[in-house]
């Protein structure tokens, strides 16, 4: 049973007993709200857990060891799912501010995630801010409680799908890519690769039109230590993985540029350049297409998209990482700094609820199967597969229609 499941079980099993008066009931509920059974403070003189490397034995910023419920009210409400599990809601008691809470078991890798995220969030408004870090116990587990700003605007694609007031345009897509690029540029200048750029990790700060898009979930992030090819572990989400990672080669932060290219492609047509048509989360055929950089710009969806946009995608989806453009080049490219047309984008594939739900299920399954790993770990990343994928069935149907009716398939480049 995971930490969050234990947390939820404890809250249910330890609800306040019925009271005879309204005031007694209110007091009991307030007391229950303030204290969560299982959470305990850590003594200030407690030693560092075993297995923590010298690099991460000391946090480079202040952490708290008092009971988190002294300052925050915790909730079971889930805000999303990251590499290490759910992100819950909490409220800062003094200011009433709604925040996001991530609870992870204390370990070398957990500390790396928190330290890199906290370091990256300082000085960059395009990265989700960490507000507090607590070292507390939960049951017999020593845990890190990471309090972050609550991103009320939700996930990138959900915001696009839920709009009904006006068309989604190429200029909007450019503004989104610019915000992603600024976050990635900040990381790359720190010699850090995020390694898990995907729409689920890109959140809007609020629901306003001018809301900032911010990057979160640093579970796969790693510093390069100024080495030429410092990364080795195959950490990835299938749709966004760079070819050098699938080839089991050593690699560097250029993998983030490839993932940006995939995100940009989806933003401009509503579906990814590569995915498995036969139901596997990442099949042999899909891997071959990624390694070869084999994708197309079908005319049905791309005829109104500017050549500058397609050219930028091609430069980001370059198989050879040495020939791939850098983040600094992207920030200077004409598509981002020039006048981008307000051409409406055909995103019907993104609006297809059946397609979206199946993609969500397959990505969630892949995330569940992934294990966070160091370059020194001798672990493979195992991915779940789905033999009865709706996307696969729909792709196969399109392929049959294309064969029998000679009709161009809008998803032809992903059929295997």
C-alpha cells in the first residue's frame, strides 16, 4: 500500500466520533482537520537516513521538521498524478492559501528531485514554485512533504480542449511554446535535463487569459555535471521519448528538445507524430519510427500551418542530437520572436473524448510502470501494454478505409 493510500485510510478510520451538541461536533471536526493520524514530526537531531549519498545529505535550503499539520490543513482531494504518485490539496492555515502537496518517501532520489525542483524554481516564473519542504514521519516511513503553489488553471491540453469561446490559433500555440522554452532554457543553463517534458507536467497558474504556463514534476530531472553525455538511464514517457534514449545510448539534455518538438506538433494538429497503432504503449514499430524520425505533416490538418512552424518542428525532431537545435537557438527563432499568424488550428483529434481518454490511460499506465532511476542503477524501465486500445482500433479502421476507399488518413504517419 502506497503512502497516499495509507494517508487516506487513516483519515477515514480516524474521523471524529458523533457529538451530542453542535459546538462539540464543530470542535471535534476542527481538531480532526488540524491533525492527521500517522503524521509525526522528526527530531531536529535525528540522523540522516541510511542510503543517502554525500551529495544529498544536507539540503541546500531550510526544511521544517515540526508537524506539517501545525501550519497546513491537509485534504484527500487529488490535484494530479506525478512520477511518484498523487498530488493532494492543502491549505496554509494562517493565510488560507490553497496549495499543492506531494508526499514522497525520503530517499536519495527523492532528495534529488526536491533539491533540483527547488533550485530550478528560484529565479524562473515558468517553473512551479516550492513554498515549503517538511521532513515528517508517516507511519514508520520518513517522508518529504513538498508544499507547492496550486496551479488553478489545470493541465495544458485540458485548457485547450475546454475552451468554447473562440478559436485556438497558431499564435496561441507559439505563446505556449515560448513559455515552455523559457522554462527549459532556465534548466539547461543550470546544466539540468528535465527528461519528462509532456503536457501533463505543464500547468497554468490560473484560469485567466494571461495565465503563466509552468513546468512541474522533477522526478526524472538530473544534473549533467558538465559532462558531455552524462545521462544513461532510459527515463521517459512513450509519446515524447527521444530516439537516443530508445537506442540505449548515453545522452544529454538535448532529449528535452525532442520532447518539445512532439508537444509542439500536437499543439498544431491535435495528435502526436508517433504512437503505436496496435495497442502497445510503445511497440517495436513505434520505436522504429521514432529512431528513424519518420513522421509526416498530413495536408488535412497542416495545410494552414505556417512553414516557419513546420520548419521549427523538423529542427527539434532531428534524430541526431548533435544536429538538433539548442534551446537558445529556439528562443531566437523567427516563429517565436516574429509575428505569428492567427490562423485557427484544427484540433478535432484533441477534442475527441475517446482518443483523449485512451491516451490518458496509456500514458498513466506507462508512468505507473516506470521506476525512477539513477544513471548508476542497473534497472530497466518496464512499460505496461494495452492489447485492446481504442486508439489502435480507430487507427486500424482508418487504415482499412484508406486501403479500400483510397482516402488519405489524417493519422497515416502513425499506422504501423
